[in-house]
C-alpha cells in the first residue's frame, strides 16, 4: 500500500501504463518487419541466439532498480518524440541503403521512444543501464563478427591443445582444426568463440549492473568479458572434443549445443566468485545500494 501511495503521490497512474502499452505496440507495428527479422535470427542463427536473453536481462535490470519509481515523475515527454524521430530516420536509412544494423537499431530506438513518450525522460535516465542493454538486440555486422571470431578461435585452439598435452592426451592441431585420433574438429564448428563472446558479454553486463559494484569494478568486469569468453570456450571445448572423438556426430552436436547454454550460468558464477575473492581480500568493490546508483 505504501508503494502504491508513493506512486500516486508522484503523479503516476494506470493511464501511464496503458499509454506505454499502446504506444509501444504502435512502435512495434510500424517497425514490425525489423522485429520479425530479429526474432527469426534469434531462433535460427546460432550467432545471434543471445538475443533471446536480452528481454530477460532488461526486465531484471529494471526490477533491481524498481524503487527508483518512488522518486520519479512522468515528466519530460518531449524526449520520447525526439527518440522516435531519430529512430525512424535511422530505420529508414537502413532500409533504403540496406544497412542491417541501422534497420534493426532504428526499430529498437523507435519503440523505446514510444515508451518514453508515455512515461517521461526521467525513466530513461534513471533506468539507463536497462535501456542500454537493448543494444544487444542489434546483430553485429558479419565483417565485425569475423574480426572478433578468428582471433578467439585461434587462441582457443592453442590453449585447448596445450591443456590436452598437459594431461598427456594426444591432440593434433592445424590452424583452428584439432585432430583426435582420426576425427577432425574445426573450432569454428565445434565451439565457435563468436557464439560465446556476445552472450558472455551480455552476462557480464547483466552482472555488472545488477550488483551494487563500484564504477571501476564494472569497467573491469566488462573489459574482462573477452577473457571470460576464452576461458568458457576452453572449459566447453575440452569435453566437446572428447565427445566428438568417441561418439557419433549427432550426439556430439547435441552435447555441443547444450554445453553452450551451461556456460552462461557458469560464467555468472565465476564472476560472483571473483567478486567474493576481492571482498575477502578487503578490496572495496561494492556500493551499499542500487536504488539511486
């Protein structure tokens, strides 16, 4: 009851929620082809499967900051139309010149603008980490993906070969291809570093902004996400290579797909462990609250 009264005192009403729903639906409707394409990529393209996690992270980041609504007022609605205009322009340029990132990104900004038109700019400012995570909805262009993937695959292949050699297991390597007995496993196929790096960066972002960390610790967590991706790939790749060398390809493919999702909670636990270790070492890493952070 106290929370409800505080919302009413700050001029919030059910009309704001209704307006946000109507305007958000309108934004989705006018940019629906782009959103439909995003859904298709998330479900069918393994390189973009992390998109499925973005709505969950968005809701989680809003939830941990939910008490901020007590001190917000639905003001500054002019920011919303400005975002709608900018998003629609970006969306149109992407559609006209076939720039996929602009096309998708413009659709996201347009819908955000519709929501902010209803609830006001203070919501955008005070929940900025949640709105910024929506940038992960936009698939990275293929050229950029390859520039990230190739170094990760090479590093992962070398480190995996070293781990097997350390434990006395014979594994040959030629470029990014590992050989177990007579079976060749290409890193790009068996455990693509690219498929993990964006998902693990998203997990790192969610951890950094759902925990009351100091700003410099958040920067370190985000900066360490590529190293975390390599570590998770190695942990995933060692049993994957073993399974590919001893079981049928369908069984190995199933193990590969399932192990990729297992790496996400594992990465979150690793980050929690690192923060716990820093706390044990009396390093000041946390703040008292996220409510007004």
